[in-house]
């Protein structure tokens, strides 16, 4: 990998954010789960294997030459750090080698952007990861789910995508998978140049 922040001794930790359980499976808040699930399926066709560990569901995949631990915290969104931090500590993954895939209400539905570091922007999952990790220097793939015109933000992110939104959602998940693969095969800078349009 061309990026100097990568540690060859450690795997990458790729985290999809969401809430556990069938009740939340198709909600806006769970777009991170959807993206990493699809990525794992594509890298392990016919045999995706998730196991329970670190208060989450985890799978290990290889993308290009990179070994990646993929994590779906089962702690609920607001306390995601309780799953991410023990996984990162166990594998000795430094923050610049953590990628968090999450919903972004400040983006219209379908927009994707890769970001290095920064604040939490009001996202409670990011807020807890930053607080528990003691660092904000991890990477994010921000997946636009739109902002509610009326009503509370919490109600909006916990609402399901409508039938009319399914095609844009499927395309967004497809591009998130492509972005993750590009990050692992061509480097973070190349992926940012390609996908941050």
C-alpha cells in the first residue's frame, strides 16, 4: 500500500455502523451494515462467515494484499466504541488503519465521500468511537441518506428507505463496496481522488 500510515504488521479494521436486529435492518442508520455486508459477500462468494466477537459480528477477508477485519458492532449505534476499541486493541490496529462506514444526513441520498479524521458532526456512533478510542484520526466513508424535511433527526435515521429510494440505495452500496476495494488495492489517496466527486 502506498500510504505511509499503513502498518504492514496489522490488518485493516473496517467497521460498518448500524443497529442490531431485524427491526432496524433496512433503516437509514444501517447503511454502513449494508455496505460492509455486501463487501464481504463479494470477497467471499458463497461462504461469508460472521462470528460473534468484541460485542459485534466479525469476518476476516483479503482484498488485494490487505488483510481486513470487518466488524458490525452489535452494541447499538450510540455505544459503537465499545465494540470498535477492543477489536482495534486486539489486532493492534492504529487509528489511520480503521475505516468506519456510516450514514451521513448532511449529504443527499446517494452522495459518497471518503474523509480522513475530523469531528463527529453530530453522529452519535462516531462520537462514541472518538471518545473511547481517544483519537479521531480514523478514515470514514460517508454515505448520504438525506435529511428530514420535517420531524426529528432520530426518527429520520431510524426510518426505512422508501420503495422509490431502493435504486439509489443499491447504487450507493455498490459504490461504497467499490470505494473500500479501491482503498485496499490502490491506496486511500487514490480512492479519495476517484470517489470524492
